[in-house]
């Protein structure tokens, strides 16, 4: 079975980000900078690099600045051009040229499934990608293109997994799987278990915040009752489709995933990406090494 490759992406970004309060009282978590680019820009860049230039942001109250970030700023551009700061001028313009950005409001935070469901009128019956707004992957080890290609081949649901240590399974959704003949690092998903203990985990494959879904999932979400936490869960809708015979596959990602959803992961992402920068990495690493050495002393 071959279907049309997805060309739209949905980024749920309506959460309150209570772990980052008080910083996120007025500034959306998705706009917190990782060095000098906000988290959300990394995610939109990931979608654009995979050929997706139609991006829907699912927003909430106090989140309009996310849309503003991808708008043009002629005043800023004119000042940078006058100063001859062509590098920053290109960076500012690039954020507004990555993709066509659309928005929909999620009136209440009723779960990931509910957030995805708000995209129904924008996406229609077509397959689409979902990228959670607090994690992204290495630029030179992309994940999304392979997921889009696989979904076009199968017409079903495609998930992304990473291998975790057995003692970490209680932090993630874990997949039960069987082997697939569709390619290297591709598995067939037979079930999903939310945060199982190491003794109960069916595997060590944890769900990443990337999904490629068929458009018919919207009807399933509309019929999905509130589940864990009283919220409408995307996992429940996918489980219904799996039980109805819709193929579900996963790709095991071998690159690095940056998780900015918690303060520790966010700080780690800032440090890791800062060290990789040509313009400041060497000097920053030298300072960091000296700082850590001084702390140990």
C-alpha cells in the first residue's frame, strides 16, 4: 500500500509549562532560547528540513508570541542591514521563511489527543506529522524523513522510539513489538504501555515525541473518552486504531534527542549545543572545563 506523503505538521504547544515557572508566566516555554534560537525554531526547522512547510501551532492563552517569532520584523532587519550585520540579518529572516505558520487555539488543556484533534479542519483527511513542542533531534541525524516515507508506504501510524535503560522505563510510554521486514531499525508495534515498571516493561523502546498519523485518526479522537488523568489521550486513540487492524510501526532512532521539557534536560541541551558552536564552542568549553574543575576542587 502506498499513500500520499504527509505535507503538514501539527505542533501541540498549549501547555502551561509549570516546571519552568516563574519564567513561563509571560514567556512561552517553546520560546526559551537554546543559546540564541528558541526551542520552537529548532522544531519547525526539523519539519522544514523534512519537506514540510505547512505547520499548525496548537496554542493557548498567553502564547501569541510564538506566532510573532515567525513573523517578519522589517524594523529589526533594516537596523541590522544598516549596521552591516549580515549574519544576524540572515538568521532573523530565516525564521520567517522556514514554513507557513498557522494557529488554532486549544481552549482547555484536555490532553494530547484533544490538542491533536483541534487540527482536524486544517489537516483534513490527509496524513500528517505531530511534533511535540519540547524536544528535537540532531540536525545531521534527522528522524522525520524516514517516518514520513514509512507512513506513505504503510498508510498507518508511524511512531519513533529510543532505547532506554531498564530502570528508566517507568518514565516513558513503552512499546511491545515484533520484528518487521520493512527495513533496518523498523519494528511492528503490537501495543503500548504507559510508564511500566522495569519488571512489567515489554521492551526498552520508549516513545519519542514524533508521530506520523493518518487523517482518519481525527474521527477516532472524537470518539475517545477521557482516560489517564481525565484527559483525552492520543495513545488511547492509537490503541483503538491498532485494535481495528490499522498497521502501527516504529523507527528506532539512533541519534541524540534533546529534551527541553524539564529544567535539567533544557540546561543539558543548551550546554551541548553551545559546545558544538563554531563561534563560541571552544571558548565556552574551556570556561566550562575550568568551572567544573573548580567545583570539584
